[in-house]
């Protein structure tokens, strides 16, 4: 887990928040809806990593709940892994709490899982296996 895949930022509106990143010279590489997570995401490449803007697609989205509780802002850090199930087993063996027992399908067709913030110093950590 040595590659920072992306930094997730919760936003109420992709279009409204993209103005800042475009003013900084960043371009949107892709936009897609992840229906299982009830979000629309935009990825903006930045020097070997990406910023992922997450817009809820409904009031029952986990990102909508996050924004309601904490406001827009930093949502998670994502680390790329080659073997998500192996990484999950290693984290569990070391006492870290995962949000799910099995990885889910995320953006770009990756397999993803999350480490609960209460066992990660208040930071939501995502693991992502490309090509899942």
C-alpha cells in the first residue's frame, strides 16, 4: 500500500466545485456514477494521483449524510493495492475495523473497501484494487 491512488472530497455540486480546480489548471479526466454508493464522481489527475470529487445522487447517499454532518470537504484517502482481500485480511489481523467483510465495486470498475475512521485516527481510508 505505497501508492496514494486519490484523495476524495465530498461536494454538494460537482459543477459548482469544479470551478476552483479548473482555475488551478486541472482538467476532469472522467465523470461517472457509482450507483452502489449513490454518488457521481469526477476524477482530476494531479502529478501521479487524483482528486476525486464525490457528489451525492440522493438524500440517502452516505456522502449526503457526511455533508449534512460535517459539511463539504475532505472525505477519504485511497490507497491502491494489488490484492484487496489480502490487504483486508492483514488489516483485520492487525485490529483495524473494516466497514464491510467483502470488497464492493467502485469507480473505474475497481474493487474497494473502507477502513472505519474510528480505527484509523478519524480518517476514512479506502483500499482500491484496479481491474477488480
